[in-house]
């Protein structure tokens, strides 16, 4: 596949990720507290779908690892907000099995193997480890968010989510610089601003509550 198509898929995914953060940021600024609109999770799922494909086409294990986990967390949050069952049944089934389909397809058609991911000359082992650790931290924010929301019985984005976002994004940005990946670089550069701002909003919100 032509490089420009691969990068187009990646940039579209990052545009969607940035859009979800922009929507969340604007709504939170307007209400003076951190909120999680339904559109946030809808855009997240679509963007994750595209970024997983981008990682597969780039033979980048670190990207695929992060998206494979958060993908299902996005689905769970849509379920908690009552939006998942509004999707057509065939689409829900496809989204559930998509990561499995693309993995099985790749192996059965010999389009990739473990060597292409773990012995990629373009990604030395130390860089792969950095990218994987960064993705795990960035991904864990949604595992944390999921457990927190399950406990509270409502989909929300707590302080820990934004702190892990800031740490994970900083590491991924470092990975992107060494990897020379413009998709990751642009996406996470913009994200850092939103993460810092949400931490400030949450801190101010807590201050207001303590005053009362």
C-alpha cells in the first residue's frame, strides 16, 4: 500500500482523537468541571479502529498493543452510556471481532509474523521497549478509568486518568521523535495541552468544593 494512504489513515485517526479531546475540553470549560460527552467515546472507538489499522500497516507492535486494549474499553463506556445498542447489530458484531479478524488474516496470508514486529530493523529493541511501555501507561489510563467508572456506576474521567494521559503521552511523544512518526508526534503534541488543562480544571473544581 502506498505510504501516503497509510499516513492518511493514521492522520485521520489522530484528527478524530484530537476532535474528541477538543469536544470534551470545550464542554468542560463551559461547565467549569470535567465532563465526558457521549461523542467522546464514539469518536474514540472510530479513531482506535483506524489507528489499529495504521499500526498494522506500519508493522508497529507498540501502536497495535495500545489500541487492542483501549478499543474494548471504549465499547464498554458506550455500553455504560446506553449508546452501544443503538448501533446496528451487524456493526456491533463486526466491531467486537475486528481485531481478531485482522490478526488471523495477517497470519494466514503471511503478511506479517512475529519477526516483522520484534525484529524490525527500523525499530531497535530499546525503542520498541520504550514505545511499548509508553503505550502500556497510556493504555492503562483507560483501564483505570474503566474500573473507576464501574465502581461509580457512571462513565467519567477522573484525575488519575488525566495524570496517566500526561505521562503516557510524554513518553509516546519521545518515541515518535526517535521513530520519526509524524502521526504520533502531531497527535500527542496537541493532546498534552488538553491533559494539562483538564488537570487544572479538576484542581480548581476540587478547590471550589473544599471552599463550600
